[in-house]
C-alpha cells in the first residue's frame, strides 16, 4: 500500500479499537452485576467437599440466570455500536480507493441536492440497510453474532451460547477449588474482586471474571473486524468493474510483536481475486485487513513496531506502553524502506540490525524474551536466533524462513510446538538431517572420476526472436518480461508440430512487418505513462511501416475500404502527434486499454497492445500444453455449433460482467491481436469468399431458394467463439488463435476457416 493508504489504515485501525472499547464499556454495568451475583451464590455454598460439589451442580440454573443480564447487555451494546461504524467504514473504503487513483468511486459524490435523507429511500435508510445486512453476516469463528447471544429453551431455563461459555469459565474455577479443598470464601475470591464504589470491577488474570472479560474482548474485537469486512465488501460490490482494473487485493497485518503465526506469513500477499485470500477475520482477535492496492505504485511504504524496555525518543515514538503476553513495553514505529515489504521482511530487517531492541522485538514475536528463572517464557530467544541465522548467514529468503518456522512438521522450533531445542537451519528450507549412527563406518572408496561431457550450447537467438525481444515496449512493471516473452515463444515454437510451425510463422510475420508490442496496465493517465512507447524510436519506425502497409493493402472497395482510409488518416495524425511531442486523445485511445479489454490494435497502427497483470505467468512446457488443450476444446465446441465465450475459454474465469482473466491470457491476446494484423495485411479477406461459389451465387436469388442459401451460409460460417461471432474482424482473429494452437483440429472441423487464415498469413509474409 502507498503512504496515503498506510495513514488511512492506521487511523481506521484506531477507530475500530475505539468501537471495541465502546461496546465493552456499554455492557460493563451488567457485567459487574452478573459477576457479583455469581460471587454471592458461591459464597453461600455449604462447606464440605461432597455436599459442596453436589450443591454446586444443582445451582447451575441459578448461575446461568445470574449471567443473563450480562448476555443481554453485551448483545445490545454490540448491536448498538456496530451500526454506528457504518458511515465511517464506507468513508474509509472510498478514501482507500481514491488513494490508489480510482476515478470517482461510487460514494464520493456526496449528498445529492434535493435527495431525501430519511425514509423511504434516503441516506439514513441506505445506511440502515447496509448496517442490517452487514450485521446479519457478522460472525465470530464461523458462529453468527446474533446466534451467539440467542436464548434457547433448556431444562435450566433460557440459555445462550455466550452464557454457557461464561458458565464454563466459572465452573472451571469452582471445580478446581473444590478439588483442592479450598473454602467457599477462597473460591468466591477466585470468581471476582469486589466492585469499587464507582461500580468498577477489577478483572484480575486467573479469576473467572478475568477469563470472561478476556473472552468478551475477543468477541468485541472479532465482531468489529467482521462487521468492518462486511461493510467493506458491500462498498466494493457497489463499484463498476473498471474500478478494480489494475488493482490487487493485499493482505495487511499490523507489523508488531502481537502478529500471530497464522497472519505473519500472509502479510503482503497480493492476489487478483478476493476469493484467493483467506476470509477476514481469519481467527478470533484477528486485526488484519484486506485492502485494494496498486502493484505498480512506487510509493509503497510500511511501518513496523519495535519494542523496547526503555522509553524511546524521536519520530515514531509512542508515549504509552503496549501489552504483549501480559508484559508492558514501550514501542516505536519504524519505517520499512523496501518496496512491497512484508512482515517477513520486517522481521528480517530486525534480524539484520541485531540491536538490543530488535532482538527483544524478534524474541517477543517468536514466543517470549524472558530471562531464565524469572517465570517468563524464553523460547522466543532461541527461535529468534534461529531466524536470524537463516536470513543473515544462510541467505534464506525471509518469507521462506518464516514459513518453515510456522509450518514445517519436522523443524522442532516451529511456532506451534517447541518441545526440543532448535536445530541448525537446513539449507534451502529442507528437513533437518536424521541423526547419524554412533557406530563409526569406514570411508567409502572414491568413485571413478566420470569423463567430462560437453554441455550443449544454448540455442542461438533467431532473427525473429531478437526482433520481438527488442520491440517489447513496457513501462518496466509488466509481470511478463521481454526475456520471458522470448523463452515462452521459443517453447511454443519448439518441435515439428503444425502448431509450432504456425507460431513460428507468426513470429516471422511480426518481424517482416515491423510490428511492435506495447504493454498497458489500463491505468495510464498522464503523458509520462505513455513514454515507454511514445518516445521509442522502435515504435516510430513501426508506425511509419504500418501507415505505408495500410495504404498498400487497402481493400479495393466497399465499407472495409472506407474504414481503412479513416484508420490510415487517424494513424498519420498519431504519427504527427508523436513527432511533435503532442499528448492527444489519439495517444490515449490507442496506447491505453479499457477495463473490458485484454488487448487491441488497429489497421495502420504499428503495434499490438497487450494487457499486463500481476496474475500472468510465463509460458512453460506445461503452460503451453494447457493453452493448446483449451484451444482444441474450443474448436470441438465450435464444430458442435455451441461455441464458448472465447477461444481457449477453459483457461478463463469471469471477473466482471464483461471482463475475463487467465494466467495465460497474455499469450492468447498476443496471438489474437497479431491475427488482426495478419487480416489487415492481407486486405481484410472475407470468410464467405471461401464458401462454395455456387452457394454464394444462390444467395442473390430473390426466392425461396435464395432464402435457403442464406441460411446455409449462416450455418456453414465458422464460429470460433461467441466473441468471434460478433463481426468479421473478430471472427478472423479468434480463428487465427485456433489456427496457431489447434491447427489440425481446425482444419478437420472447418477446412474453409483453415484456408481463410492460411492464405492470409501467406500473403502477409510475401
């Protein structure tokens, strides 16, 4: 997240803490009364262990009903305070969207003049609806909040889950006292302290009141976080699809020593889809949030909290202390300079500094920095040392080291179980070696030295590959690099299959016709965002070639010729804009992709434009096979006259009403857009020219036979996909994708479509 988002995140975190405290405070009077009532019941228990235990069991209904006022008050307080957060949460979500330059997110227009602010459809009513629906979905550890406090009839009277949980805390204390032979007075003191004159109750740790209060804190914090998530998701759902274009969902943890082993490794994880991250809150007491962030933002910043026993000074120092596992520490916010820093990076930074305070913070995170003999956990010291050695001496990546600590079942220092001293960090994060047998063994005889085998020389870069690499015009932030384009294309063109040959033809076509590739994230706004291609001599050369080619290959007549002339003139003006240094609407329209586009190009335009995204992956052997298999399936469906949405649709998932996404979408888009360029260079041949001539001749008849002929033409026209059936340009481009990745299947399913594309590429290579 950027600096503005970080500021909003921290401010909102404090407001959520205030809401937790307000909900707890509202139920405090009832809590005091209930605990004092339970204490009186315990004080009146008869002495004598046998009678005491039986009497206590018989008093369970009375204890439960003494807890009911607190149950009702806590429920009412939560259900009163949570809706009051709705407007603040909505404002914070909208501010966060604005912080990543989302243009005019829904909710930023303010109150519309003349619009009602009350029933039936005013602002207050809308907030009430949002609150009601968010409350209905608020849950604690998968238990609905309302269900937690709901009274159910039992033989002990109306009882809720919360009352039952409170009773367990009290019963545990009483049963322990009975077992130890304590007096009823001593047991009663373990229930709670006496209330002060001001009506306050000291909730000492270890007492039943202290245990219940800790549980209540957990309920309040988790309920507030769950409600926050529900409202946030409703605001996101109200936005248009294009709002999320180019953004990713980022898991954000509070970078302090209280982050748990579950959330620490998740911090900084970014996904294109919200469903690919765990739900928030992921566990009770979770303080994490999921935010929308811009992966290309250079203003990425995080701050971590460093603990100290002495009061710190300077920027970022807190005046108050914070409790970690019951111990109080001073703290100081420390900025993490590394862009995209995660919690693991924060811990690694502490390990690298290796100061007194950094060691303290690491040890407290890893389980305790107490001193031996003082009754405090010292396990964190050993784990922190293990982590420090991993990242500073073994050069293990911080996230891998943290993940190994948390999840490796055979690393005995892992954060969930510490029953043995730590072992040396295994190289590369593998399992520790098994202990060697104490029995000495003679050294093995040296094996004969193998003969040196000459390594095969790396494949020589072809002229086409070299051209394509040099003409990848990126802003430097594309997930797929020029080198990965080269290796991916080499993988697709490898072998003697017709698919490999057709792909090689496409590479030859791009080189021969001097076509560049522009990568766009769809979020370009200012002139500098277009400099990676607008100021490129390579694109300038490509644009001049495209304009000349457009004039040379223009259709002889008809609407296609008219549109080609318009496009040629438009691109001549674009060339003038670039040479003059003018930032025009033509630069914006051709160099930037819309939210609904994966790519585009135009007749007489010197490049194809491909959408860059963080979800994209390089083309490996398995990825190439996935693409070919998906396109083969699309040919099969088209042959059965039930085309899918896109060629290769099995790879795609719908991300909006008109938007699609796949890990391999960049290569399918690349081929699709190059297919358009092949079509333009061939003079825009029509599919109907490849149907039987007598059939086309019959369509001119103005009789029943002419109508039948038109129907036959419609039936025989190849439909590569639903998108490909929208017009002739898209029909060719989608057919070209099938020609490249599933040529044998296309030739068998529609010889006419295969020849249509084959003739065009042949002409484009002349």
